C-alpha cells in the first residue's frame, strides 16, 4: 500500500483556520461597534418660526446630574443660551440669509450680553465647495464643558445645550 501524503502548505497562503479566525473576529468587532449607546437626549427643538432654549441635565425636575464645569452652573449656561438665542434671532430677522461671520459675531454678542466670554466659538461653512449657499449655518460657543449650539435656517433659530466633545470642541470636522 502506498502511503498518502498531505499536500504541502503554501507559506504565502493562509490556512483555513486563520481565515476563519479573522472573519469571526471582524464580525464580532462589527457587531459590538454597532450597538447603540445612550447619548444625551435632544434638549431643544424648533418649530416653524419658533425657538426653544433647553434646560440642561440636572436642572428643573430636581435632578442632581450636571455636565457643567466647576466654575459654571447649569443656570449660567441656560442664561447664556437665552442671550445667544436672542442675538441669533435678531440677526435672522434682519435679513434673508446669513453668513458664517455674522453667526460668529452674533454668538459672541450673545455671550457678551450675558456677561460672559466663550472659551471658543465654532461656526459651520456658509458656502459649499461648489460655491452654493448652504441651507443652514450652525455655530457653537463653548463655556467650560458645555457647548451652546445655535442654528439659523431660513429665518428660524434654534438653540440647545450639549456637552463638549472629548476633544474639547463642539463640532466634529475641520471646517469651523
């Protein structure tokens, strides 16, 4: 009887076991990265021509949570947000469209009206890469660990309070 010989393994070709391990590991990573993690609930919504200033977490319903920095209270952030909302509303009502520079100035003015200075101000672009006007412009002023985010869209203003990102910024991306 002849002895059976196993085919020689090609050193450049991975084994079936290695391929299956990589595929299963990749599938597990994909599944675990797609699971929902609870994030902050939206704090404000804007309807047609209306705006709302949010109450930060921990304020109002007797909650004790707070995302405010030690030198800032949730009521300070709400007060600043109300002033920013007023400055953006004044800007939006004065003209048909606004620019990034005007939104930046309005946010800085809102902070000044509230007796505060933002740690930083970020504003989205006002023209697309192809030269068209954008539908809305968002701006955010950060105070401590809180971002006061405002949006102007077709004369409608909305403002909300959100926690700053881990980077210390309010927006993701590089066009601010």
